[in-house]
């Protein structure tokens, strides 16, 4: 095992180790001081950044770096391969994750000073960094899915960071529901890869699939990617995710988490390239999202929602680029978009100040920005479009009415059948999560 | 700040007045697109004042305006276009990584990054030397600013100056230099920035008022008229306007090139005293910040507060009026040397010079609503932060360019955020006025707003007799003498000795520094 393999392992494992150690100590009743915790965080991510820099240097001069630990477990012919791999695609994402996690840690040390959830936030930040580094450095879809799920759960827990208020928890659950529903795509996709190709590892070549099988796997992965990247029709969760502290909104929905879906598609690119149908669907979803995002963004009146839709618009374009096979343009676009949005999210509280500044700098005529595209439409269509944009394209309502409500009806029907057939008096009541899930969009459509 | 100055040089004298210094104006600086009222919100300004470049510098202003305009349009367009479909595609993918520069700079070295920014501003946007349009010019007065009078007549100027100096008791024994300091606060990434600015200037920064006041008081025709009102300013007294940033403790002095060369040594002296005082002030404020090391020296503390005002992630740039509990209206000799832990509003007033109580009623008409308003704002934001305050700042989301809401959808949040009030002690403010109960009752009785505040118990009231020092407390609308025995105040040799290393509220103490009689006066 050479030095760069060690570095790769350290980069991925370090934040996870910090999380595990501090979580364990916390369970044993020890709370570290803010100073100590932010110091450790700074140190960890500086080391990660340095490690990634070394990996970048190695990758540009030589080939991929692969670390194989063997299998986590094996059942029959299936085994869960523990393999890390860094190639030219994953290295920019690793760099992004390491650098931005460090910067967000630095920001949060001041921003969350004296906050009761300080330790919780930093634990989740480390866990998130571990999850995203694992997903980006994974050598197989199995391991990628593990990192993917860690990113998902930390995302939900940080949306619900302010547990004492109701809306953050409700919106966290809503996002959790969408994530879980779309992650079915990733899990079934991996299952299908194992079933048809015998492996889900992409070290040294992609799992060989052909014809309809390739298309099916592509579509399953596309479902997972669209959910994570808040593409149409799942876009409604993105503005709801703005309930957490500003820095977590920045790194999740401006930078890393929102682009993880694009990374998954970039990984699946060899498969995608085989299928015109799947590529066309990626382009269609991306284009719809980009247009949806820019129209809804124009009508949103608050800083974070308008940033959310600005991010979404560009992620939609990234999907188009991936569908067209322009991999490196997509990567450059992701890096640029992630950096700009992180900065803009972190500066979101400055919006009043910035507008004052710009207003005085241009001499008090800020409102005149020239012709708006929507002014070319007839007045009645403008009004309709505005209402459509205000309700975020009715996406939440559509999902609620045509997907969630029928599902709930089916489950209610099934549980009725259960109750009549079995003598047991226990009836299944929809839990809190289901109720919230159903009532969230309904409130908005009233 | 006043105690810090007096400790810096025992022969400095300080006074204080409501931060708009009696000049209610609609002010437009060289960089402002339009005028803004610099006075308490209950007052409507009748006069307009503009800042304009000195004759030699108008060219400089033109180029500054042009460059600011270009920069402003660039900023706006890059911001707007980053959010659009096609332009956003180009700008994020081609230029996006550039935004890592300010991000990293500001997060890793906020203070140095701000210095770099200031240096760039100096280099590319040099500020022209300016003056204020003070003169009333009847021909221009109609046209320039609709409905407002342009500038002040000498009579009006004298009236404004007298309305501050008279009640404050600064009518004789002027020093060679008198510095008038307005205040405001600057912070980054803070939707509640203006909540730290000057309440008496309508939540704006009070520098122009101080500058205007000083410019008025320096004019010969004003001084002639003041002499008729019993305020005798000697010819060798010079007024300087200034601005104190209460967040980073920076003190800026205006119009220094107009100071007579004979006063240069006095200026050097006052500048060094101000520098010592602002560093001491920073050190005393820093004791309440957990993130500043407890053993920090003045240098470190000053750097710490400077960094606070330039930190992108700082939710509590300063504690502002937090912990306020009392407003003392009276002579400084009553409170000088008293460590009040920055919890008191001090208003200078000398009852002996105000036999008809006109000064007191004018003073209380401004001071009581402003101080009571500030105090109640902190009070209610603290006692029920979720309902009367706006909760924690961390999930705040600026909406409609108007206010903040929580997360992605909530009611508009009003009041102060938790980070601003967390160390507050909710008490209704106590006004201690240095006069007799009879005289105060008359003044309060004549003013309906003050009467309502008192009768409905929004404020508490007490008097201290200027002659006998007996204290009367107002209980249920009637003054009764205060008899309880008081403990003797603890004594300390300096403020720093009293507060060093302590994070919590501190009791009053007597700071014993040697003192002589003559010298400069401030505020």
C-alpha cells in the first residue's frame, strides 16, 4: 500500500472518526468546549484539504488510486465490496467537499457561538463531510449509496435543527419523505446491477449492461439523482429545506448535497451514453427544472428561496450538460455554481445592506433593470404565470394529490383488509410522519 | 466611553445630549441618492442640509461618482445575472470559482481582509474633501429640496446650539477644543445593523449631526447671538464634529483642515486621549464577549472588536444598549467616577441654569420617549423573545427587502433577536432627574406623552435634589422621600481593576482617579 492510498483513507475516514469519537464521548456525558471543538474541526478539514491537494497532484501526474479492503459481508454470490477509488472525476468533488466543509466549520464556529445545539451541529457537519467524501471516493455504487444515505440523514437532521419549533421538524420530515422515496431508485438500481451484471463496482470499468437493462438501471439512477438534486417534479422540498441555520443551508443546498445527484449521473455516464432514451430524459428533466427554477425564482420574494431556485436553475442546466455528454463542462459548472452559491447563502443576511449600497452607488435608480422577458407575454398570461410561479408550479399540490394521497388510500385500504381478516384489535394509525407529510402541501394549496 | 475618557485624562470634562444635537435635518451626503431625516422619528425635519465637495475637489467627486456607479452596476448585474438562466450559466461556470477569494479572505482573516478592502477603496475611490451647506439662501430654498428650507439662518443656528449647550450647563468656562461626537454602528451580514445606530437620529448614524453642530458653533455670527442668550464662547474655542462607531470603537473627526494652526497641539492631545479612551472602551466591552480571551490587553481587545464588526459570521457584533436600566439626567459631577457598568443613559442637565424649567421640558420630551423606547424594546424582546422579539438570528431569512422571517415561511419577525438581548436584565427603566419633585411634577404634568408613560408605569421616576442631594422616589404618582440605608460603594483605583476578568453584571463602584478642574470638554 503506497502513501497516496493511506492519504485517501485518512481523508475519508478522519471526519467520520471525529464524529464517532465525539458522539461517543457525548453519550458518556462529556461536552467539549466550543473552542476545542472548533479547533479540532479546523485541524481536521485543513488536513483533509491538504490530503486532497496531494491526491490532485497524484491524479494529474499518474493514474487512479484504488484501495480495496475486501468485502464488508458476503451472502451467496453477493458481496458488499469495500473499495475506494479516486479518479479525475471524483477529485474535484473531494476537493469541493473538503474545502467547503472547512470554511463552513470556520463560519459556524462564530455563527453558532453560545447556541445550545453547537455540539450537535458540529457532529452533524463531520458526519456530513464523512458521508459526502465517502460517496465521492467510493469505488462501487454500494459504497456510494452508504455515503449518499449519510448525506441524506444529516441533511434532514440539520433542517430540523431548531427542534423546539414546529415548522423545521415538519419540513425536515417532508424532505426525508422525498429523499426516501427517491432513494428507492438508487437501491433498486444497485440491486439490478448486481442481478444482471454481477457487480456494482466501477473500478476498472463499468458494470456491463445492454439494451433494456441499461435503460432501466439508468432510469432508476435518474430517479435517485432527481430527488437529491430537487429536479422537477421533486423541487418543492428545496425551499422547505431553508429552515436550518444559514451555514448548513449554504453547504447542503448551495454546494454539496444539491450537486450529489449530478455526481451520480456523471458516474453513470458510460451507461447513460448507451441509451438515447435515458439521455433524452435527463435533458428533459434538466431543461424543465431550469425553466421552472428561473420562473419561480423571479417570483420569490425572500433571499433564501430565490437563492434556492437560482441554484436549482443551474443544476438543471448541469443535467442538460450531462445528458449531452459534456462531462467536463458539467464538472466546471458544478464547481463554479457551488462556490458562488455558498458565498451567496452565507451573505444572504446582507441583502438589505447590499441593496442600500448598490442603490446609493448607482444614484438611486435601482429598479430600472431593463426589459424583463416575461413582459413580452400578454397581460393575462403574465398574471397566470405569476400565480403559477408563486405556488412554485403547483408541484407540491400535484405530488400531494396524485402521488401521496393515492398511496395513503391504498395503505388505508390494505390496513382495513388486515383488520377485517385478523382478529387482532391493533389498528394501524398513520404515524406523525405520514400526517405531516400529507398536511404540509395541503395547507399551502388552501 | 465618557468614563474611559475621564480616566484617560482626569482634566477632561464630558457632557452628553441626545445624539441628534438639536439639529433635526434632512441630510444628504455626497454618496447618498436622496436625503434622509436625521432626528427622532417623532420630529419632522424642516431644514435640509447637503454635503458638497470643496471647490477644488468637485472633479474628484465626479470621478468617484462615476466609478461608484460602474462598480454598483457591476455588483448588481453580477448578482442578478447569477440568478438567471442563461447569463447565470455563463457567469457561474466561467467566473464562479472567483467568489472563493472573498469567501476565504473574509472567513480566515476578516480584519486583514477589511483592511485590504479599505485600502482598495482609498486607492480607487478617493474621498473628496467636503463642506456642508449651512447657509440659508432664500432663492435656492424653494427649489432645491421640495417643502424643506435649505440650511439654517444665523438665528436658527444659534437657537439649535443654545438648545443643547444651555440645558447641558455648558455655558461658560469653555476649553480650547470641544469635540462633539455622534454615534452609529457598522457590522457585516446583519439585517439588524441599524438597530445599533443612533435612536435619536431615527435609527441612522449621527456623524453628520455632530459635524453640523460643530460647524454652526464655530461661526462668528452664531457666537454673537449666543452671547445674548448668556452663552459666552471665547474666541479661542474651536468645535470639532466627530463620529464614534460603537461596534469597532473607531473615532473619526471631521473638518480637521479647518482647525486654526494655533490649536494643533490641542488637537494632537485630544486625538491621543480619544485613542486611549476608545481602546479602554473596547477592553471594557470585550469583557462581556466570551470569545475574547479574559486576559486580553487593550491592543488585543481593540483588534477583537474591530474583527467583530468585519466578520461575516458574527451574529452579535456588539451588545449595544443591552443591560440598560437607568437614565440619569443631571450634572456630571453627580456621577463622575461612578462605575455604572455601561448600564445608564446619561443626559447632562444643570437645574441651576434653568430656573424656568423650559430646558428640562425640552430635554425630557426627547430623552424620555427615546430612552424608554429603547429600554422597553430590550425588555419585551427579552421576556418573551419568541413573541415580542424575533427569536434566534441563525435561521433568519431576509424577505421582501423589508424584514426577516424564520426559515422558508413564517410571519414577519419584529423586535430584537435573542443574540442582541441575551445578557439583558429586564427591568423598567428608572429616570433619575437632578431637580426637585415639585419642578419635575410640573414638567411631567404639562406633557401628555410623559404623563401617560409615567401613569401607566412604563417608566419609573426619581429625583435627586441639586442642593441637598435628598432623593425622592415616585410611587403611585406621588413623590416620597427615599430613606433606606445604603451600603457604602466599593472603591477601585481604575475601571479595569474593577471589571478585569469578570463576565457577569457588576455592581456599582467608585473609581478614584485624581482630578483637576480645568480642561477640554467633550460631547
